C-alpha cells in the first residue's frame, strides 16, 4: 500500500545511492519520462520532485508507467516463473501485436495459469498489461506531434478504425478530429489510482478526470464545442502544474492544489463547487450540509447533481461529499477510488498540508 513504504526522502536517497537493500521492495515512477525503475537502476537519476515510489510493479503499471529498458524491473518478478518470463519476453519482442487469449493459448500456455501468475506478480492480467502499453504509446506519439498512422502503429493496432475506436472510447473523438494548434491541450497523467486526462489552455485547467469515467467522452465533447473544436494534445503550464501537484498529493507531501481553474456552470453549480473547495483535506461533508452552507437547505438533490457534474476531479474535491448516514454514495470515478482518496487524505488532518489552500480565484463560465 502507498503509505506502508518508507518516506519519500528515504527512498530517494536509496535511489541516488542505488541501495540494494530496497531492491524489489520499492519501485520509482518518474513522471517526466513515464518510466518506472528499480531503485538500483544505473540510469541517470531524476529530480526528486519527478519521483513517486510504489510498493509493487502492479501499482506502477496501473498508474500508467512503462518498465525501464535499462534495469528491466519486471525481470526479477519473472525470474522464478517461466510462464511470466516467457510471455513478457514475447511482449517485448512484439509490443505492436494486439494480444488476445488465442495468441497466448497458441503459444502453449494454459489461460487460467497465466491469469493467476500475472495477478500474483503484478496485480493485473497479461492482456491488461499489453493493452495499457499499446494505448499509451499511441497517445504519447500524438501528443508529441506524430501522425495518426504513426500513433496507430506505435499502439500496435492493425487497422485505423480499431485505433480510432479505442481512442474515441477515452477522448470521445477520433484522433484526426483533434486540432494541431488547439487552444486547449489534453495531457495523459499517471497516478497511483489510475490514469487521468487533464485539459488546459495556456493559463487555466479546464478538465481533470480519470480516463475510465463513463462521462468523460461527453465532457470532452462539450468542452471541445465550447472551444469551437480547438482542442488538441500536448502540455501547457497548467497541465504541468497539476501533474506536479498530483504527485505531491499522492506522495503525501501536500493536499494543496493551486493551479488556476476555469469551469463552466450555472451560478448555483459555482456556489456548490466553491463549497467543495472549502472542505479541508481529511474531512467530509454531507449533501445537506453543502446545501445549508450555500443558503438553500432544501436543495439537497440539486447539490448532488452539481456535485456529479464536477469535471475537475480531486482539485474540486467532490469525493469529500458523502451521504447523511455516512455512506460513500456515488462517485463518477468509482466508489473504490472515493474510499481510497479519503483514506489517503486522513494523513492531512493534522499535518501542514491539512487545510487545502484556496488557489487563485476560479475563472467562471456561468451558463445559466
């Protein structure tokens, strides 16, 4: 688990010293490269602020990081398991293949044995590892200015239509529909609770969501329409800032989010979102308490709708709102994430980052 590890400074010193005592017990995820490594990796050491430490390979992969090609962190886990070793070698040899169970079975492996082995070592299946590697490769190729056909091949899709379909499931549009010089830019951000998409202009963050949120394609479509179709891929100042702040949050250093925000919504929704941002990390509120705080105690259902319409996950902390009976209630990112976020935030109750600092004034886009 995230906070069972030694503190960040201890692990970073171990990384710099290539301390073998921690080898296999902790792994470093480097936000600037998207790579995860063993602490004894011979590669040049990243800056401390770009490092996130995880207790298992599965957590690194789930967060969207790729294994380092110098220290090969997955080889140690595979060394004593011929099933894992053989399939990882096959994946390295054919990262472009769209792997299926038939491919695995044709290699002579028992599918149930493969599932158990990969779940035991990595916390996910072989096919999940292969699929995550392919799709992120394609996204990053596009973000760096590559052509769609290049991204398709990098992602290992046999046909343009299959790549467009996979891409559209996340972003709600085909890659060719994205503007090359968009006013808004989307960036893929890895976190310990799953990958997120951040969309920002040169000055403000407009959207931050987990990529498996069902409402994400619709949210991006509406955002693109508001920007008159001018949305593309790439990094901006706000996406870089929120990536760094997310890193601090999950590393246990700070619950402060000071990235400038822009969020479209009615005057009522804006009041609700302002109240959400006033809830200190480590605390929760009920929908009824939020309704009373904005001066409309009977508007509990409307508060719940506004809470669900929030498109800036974590930085506008709708996960801190629970039912009057203490139940977690709904959360677009999944109840398991809501519970984990609240568990993570318990450490901030009495710490220096306990009270979430109010960032620069929210730029509002009132639509009603």
